[in-house]
């Protein structure tokens, strides 16, 4: 893992390189700094419409870069309630600010215990060290 890869301590992570931040009852989801660096310049993001049911570790959308297209996986089961519409016209925000302006979708989780199944920052850093 490159030392400059950002892994904020307050977030939870998946081994598929999504992050989750709880904001009240909503889980804000995006891709990690590691993922956006691996993908390169992001040119398109497909996200679920609000009201779409999502299931933990099932595809909820896709992200395309100049190098590859990858599926985005939902870290939690529930319902997509909001998507980052700004990414339609500015998908490069994911590269510039993956933990801020580059967020992708907000999920109302129906299974709060799933948060405990996600990696904390230390475990995610350790996982990155094995790649």
C-alpha cells in the first residue's frame, strides 16, 4: 500500500474498496482513495435511483475509468435514498475528493448489525498491505 493512500479512521470499509460514513440514520457510501487511484481517471458513474432496494455485497451501480469498468457494491442492506447527482456531469470529483464531494449514494440501512461486519480503518489498512 502506498503511504499516501488516505484511510480516514472514522469510516468503515469493504474489501471491495467502498467506504461508509453514518450520518444520523443514513449511510453515506463512496469508493476509497485506494480504489480511485487504482481505477485512474473516472469518466462515468452509474448509481441507483432513490427508492431502489440494495443488498449487502450486491452490485448497486458501476464506475468507469479510462482503464476499466467496475461494479460498485453496497456495503449495507436497505434502500438507496439519495444519489450524488453532481457526479453525472463531474465524475472526476471521485478522483479529487473520494471521501467528500465524490460520495456516491446514501442508504437507509435496514440491518444495522451489518455495520459491525465491515472493516474498521486499521483492518482496511492491514488488508491493503496484503494486496
